[in-house]
């Protein structure tokens, strides 16, 4: 699949490269031809334009020597009707736009048309040129929105002095009549670079002179080194050639569209790429056919080689293979099966399937079944069935027998695999005897382990009892010793009559007795059994009550409680909840005893099914190694007389009995954080 896509990618790249190359070559050649044709068209246009204008150049001289015209401009003739009539006749005969007779200062004396006279600015320009040159002149004038006019003028002399001027007005649009049938554009500019005539109605002289309609002019060099100029107007591209007409001092620009060249070069490129693609596909198809032929030859060689390898594998395998027909007759057999059944080479044709296996009538997988349709026995497939095989010398041996359908060329065959399991059977028998011996030894060892376990349990009980007794004795020895000392002191003090000291000692005795009562209470609490039924308890009320109880101990501690409003009730027991919170707050108070700025933080966070409570302090904390045993009974880091080490064990037992859990973590900046999780009551 990857090779196919690589071939498609390469073909696509080659076609695109060939298309681009052929298109570029064609574009270069066609551009040269277009330039040559445009140059010829330019020359033809110049000739046609000069020919059209040449027939008007003599017109002013038809009247500059007319006696009436001379008399009129110098003032000797008062009436101008005859002269104006002559001008009108000449205007119609010459197909011009107006004839004007001016004084030497530019005053209009006579005209062939009434009303639509030449402007004063145009008159002054013509007069200036006549006096400057002293001979006939030509001038182009174009006003935005107006037609371009071409003025031919000649001086009127009297005694070698200019006394008047004859002006003939031509509409230059007469030049565009012969350009209308061409798709090329011809543009004319005056010496100042202003456009005054265009062969296109779309790109008129006014449009070209408008600064809002810029013309983008670029230069390009062909591969042969020839340079050309391109004009871009409204995203339409033209080949440009510009020439100066010295006789009229105009700039003539000939624009031929690049579209025909682009289309023709694209067509040539596409055609060339299609031819290349056709040749490429033809080559690929031929190559594929050749490769297919070679592949078929290789496949045939591989098939022959595979057949040879398969025959070797069949003959070298340690499993017997026998091919049967539908009647159970042997069709083919490998060397191992011949060895297993002690069959002579080439004598298996008369041997059938039932002669090689012992027929067991009670077997769940018989070799043959009765066919109700054919009224005869048919072979039944089986897989890895233990059978007893019969050699040709009538000796028997155990085998693992499989029979599989083997259709070939429309004929039904059966392939039998025979694996001699004599060694395995011997090994199974030996393994069975070893298992029996091992089972007996395991039973004996199990009895020994049970006795050892019972002894170990008794030892553990005694060790636990010893730790508990040691802790209790250790805790009770101090108050008992104090009681003995105080009672002895009271007897001596009573004899002396010092009753004040006796009263003080009695108060100490009561304190020691209260401590012993607290120890007994902790032991009693530790021995509490799991409550029979939990109930809905308000955590907020329980926490408030515990904080009131420990209000005196918390006076010097910065206590911060983050308790959301509207907390749902939890599944707990009121007494155990208060005991859990009280033990943790009491431990925090003891841990904060020597802390400079003691702080206790209690934060409550409800989730979907549980309530998480964090009780954190910045006290002395414990080592991280002791976290694993912190909830075990009689574990404490307090000094003697401060407790039995049952507080956190009671907390853990109570949380477990209420269906929650507790975790202890050391804070990074010192102190401990205990995390309690309670089960919420479903609303």
C-alpha cells in the first residue's frame, strides 16, 4: 500500500513538474511571438494614425491667404458673413469640428459654428505657439469629461507680419474608429504624460488619469534576456510597448492582453502533461506486467520449494500423519506413522482406519456413526482423544489421536495425527505416585503448622497482655507511690496537728485518684464493642460541644474553624463522635504546649457521599517512621503519667465502628494533620 502511494506521489510530482516546465517554455515562446506581433501592430497603428492625420494638415492653409480673411482680421472688412459662410462650407467639406479665424491677439473674429466656440485658455495656448514658432502648429487639448480635440493652426501674414490665425478643430475620436475591432488597447499621451485618447471605453483617458485607478507597471526578463513591460489594470494583464511620435510629440502605448498567451500556454502545458502522464502510465503498466510475470515465476519456484520443505517436515516430524478417504482407507502416510504402526513400505493401501485403533464400545468419541441417509457408517471428527493404537504385529500402545476433515478438489478426506504418549503415560503414573506421597507429607506438615500457629497465637496473646500490663503497672505505680507517701505524711502530720498540710495532701490524693479513674475509663472505652445501630448525627453540634468543653485549654491557642453552613448529617454515634474529636483536640493541645505561636485549624469539606474533616496543628509532631504504629494501643511519645497511649487507638476503633476512617500525616512545616472521613446520610 505504501509503495502504491509513493508511486502515485512521484507520478503526481512528475506530471506537475512537466506541466509547469512545458507551460513555462510555451509561455516564453508565445510571449516572444506576441511581442513581435504587437510590434507589427504598433507600427501599423502608427502608419494608420499618421495617414489619418496627414490629410488634415493642409486645411489651415486653404484660407490663411484668402483676401477677405486678411481684410477681416486687420479690420478693413466690417462684414464677416461671407467669411463665416466660407468657413462653414470648408468645415462640412473637410468633416472637421470647427474653423476659427482669430486676430493676432487671439480674439475670435469669425467661426464656422455658432455658440460652441473654442475656450479662451485654448485660444491663448494656440496664439502663444504661433507667435513663438512663426509657422503652423498642432496642439492636443483634453478636458476631463470632454472629448479630446486636435487643433491645426496657421498664421495669416501681411507684409511678413502675423496679423491673424486660422484654427481648424478636429475630434480625435476619429482615430479610434479603426481600432474598435481589435482586442488590443491603444493609448495616447501628450508631452506632459497626460492621457487624452484611449481605444477602450472601459479604460478611457479620464479613467487612466484618475489617481484612484492606478496602473501597476512591472518589468520582466525572458529566458533569452529580452525584457518586456507588463501593465496591470483591474487585475487584467497586458503586454506593453510605448513609442514617442516625434512629429506630433505624442506617446503612443500599445497594450495587448496576456490572456491568450496564458490560456494557450496552459493548454500546451496541460496537453504535454497529459501526454507525459499517458506515456508514464503506459510504462508503469508495462513494468507492472513484467513484475507480475516475474512474481508468478517466483511464486511457482516458492511453491515448489515449499512443497519440498513440507514433504521434509512431514517426513521428519515426530507426529504420525495419516490421510484417509471417506471409507476409512489410507490414502497417504508419513514416515513417523509407518514407524509407529510398524507398516511395511508401500503396503498401506489395504489397511483401513478401524484396523489401526482399538474399538472401545463405551468410548464417548466413536470413530464411526451410523448415517440414516446412506444407511452406512461415516467418520466422525475428534480432537486430542486418548486412544489405544494397534501395530501390525498386534501390539498395543497409547496415543493421542486427532481426526480433522480435509476437503481437497471436491473430495472429502480426513487427516489423522497420531502422537505416541507411552512415555507420558509412564511419567503420569510416576507423577501420580509422587503426588500421593507429597499429599501425605503436606498433610503431616499442615498438622505441624496448625500446632505451631496455636502456640504462636498463645505467645502473641501473652505478649500483648504483657505490654498492656506493663503499661498499666507503669502508669499506676506513680499515683500509687504518691498515695502511699501522702497517706504516710498525713499520719505524721495528724500526730503533729498540722491539719492544713493534711488538707493539702488530701487534695493531691484526690488528684491522683482522678488520674487512676481516667486510666480505668480509657481502658473501659478501649474495650467497648461496636454499636448495634448508627444514627444521623449533626457534626456541627458535636464539634461545638467539644470546643466548649476544651474552651479553657484553648485560650492561648489560635483556633481557626472553617465550617460550611448547611452541612448534612453524618452516620455516627454521638458519644463516639465527641470522643474522637475530643481525643484529637486534646492531643493537639498537648503537642502545642511548647510552641511559640500555637495554631489549631479545623476544616470541613463535604463531598457527594462523605464528609472530610482535617484537624491540623503546628506542634511538635512525630517522626515519619512512627506513623505506621501511631494508631496501635499503648503507643505514645508522652512522658510517664501523661497517658496510656490509647487515645489514637480509640479514635481509630471508633471511626472504624462508625463506618469511617482516619489518616495521620506530618506537616511540611511541623505539626500533624489528622484526616477524618464520615459517611453522609442520604437526603
